[in-house]
């Protein structure tokens, strides 16, 4: 059975699952968001799509907080010796920017949804109250921030994917494999197994 926790040599199962859960949720939310804004009033999804988008988005907040807490309470695997200093710095900056942008997207989504003073139902289980309402142009300004940050996240994720593929196919190191297989180490093992 794979280790649940990280070591200084490898990522554990929980870190890997949280990484991919966030990635898939973000892609799903962006796709759903772009699709739902094109719906007309007569579509059966006109009210249902935003309900799911908001519920999943607010759930993502909890997952992101859990991921950050898990990261703070677990050792981080050492970088590979083949990684250049600029690559390591760029990766750290990209991760920090990605977290910032995701939280900003979620806050702006909250501001869009609560602009008229209505709370947000989360899967019908409970309602998140509207704490900040009726700021000048709140829905429109928060909507613009929400959209452009989402596009920025897509660009940053594309860079992240390109970096992982570069490490895998050009550098032929275990950077990508460590995030796919719990317990994979920093050693330069073959990824053609």
C-alpha cells in the first residue's frame, strides 16, 4: 500500500490525490462557467448550471485550504539535482501565483453571487450568507475579475503542464512520475516501465 504522507524523497497518496482533485475541479468549473454564460433563459440548465458551479466552487475552497494545510504539515520532496535554479524558482512562483489566483477567483465568484444580498446555497445543504453586498458595480466588476483570472489560470496551468512534459520527455527525469505514482523518488529512474 502506498504511503499516505510525503517524505523528503517522494509525494504521498494524499498530496497526489489533492493535486489531481484540484486540477480536475478547476478544469470542470472553467468549462461549466464558460458554457453556462451562453445559456438562455429557456434552457433547463439556466438555473441548474449556476447552482452546481457555485456549490462546487465553494467546495473547492475547502479542498484548497485542506491542500495548503496538508502541504504545511508534510515535508516537501527535495527537488531533483538536475533541476536548474531558475526552474525551481519559476515553479515556486507559479505555484504561489496559482494559489493566489484560485482564491481570488473564488472570492470574486462569491461577490458576483451575493451582489444583490442573496446567500449562496451549497448543494442545498446549507446557505453561505451574503456578507458583502451592493458595492458599486459589484457583480460586473467581480465578474470581469472572475473571468480574466480564470483565463490567467488556464494560461498558468498550460505552462505548468508544458514544464511537466519537458521534464518527462526532454530531461527524462521523474518530476511528472512523482505526481502520478505515490512513493516515486527523486532518483533518475526510467519512466518507460
